């Protein structure tokens, strides 16, 4: 199941993938073709603190062409975003 997630302080995650009641991936979606490290700020804080997800379970999907692993999660081109649902970790697309 995939859902949008927001807490009581209006912090949000664009896409939260769940298996049963357990969150397994957190995804932030940006339209920009240029990656900015700040894209991981809210995603990293919320997913670790509130959901217990480590960087291998986090991804930022953006409008660019490159895929990369970062210390805070996977950076995924929108062209490869389908891989978030067919493989284990967000950075493995």
C-alpha cells in the first residue's frame, strides 16, 4: 500500500510504502531537474525519528537523469522511479 503521510505538525512525506501496518520506504517527490541536498531534510528527520527507517529505505525522486546513493538515502530519476516498487532499497534502481 502507498500513502501520503503527515504528522500533527504538518511535516509530510509524499509517499510512504507499507507492508501491512509497517512502513518500508519513504519517498519525497520533487519536480526540479537539479538535485539539492535539502530535499532530504524533512524526509530523513521524519522517516528516522517517527518511522524508524534508515537511509536504505529513503528516496528522493526528482526531474533529473542521474541516480545516486547518498548518506541520507537514494536519489532517483523520475525515469527510474518504478524501480522503487520492484527492488529492495531506493538507491537500487
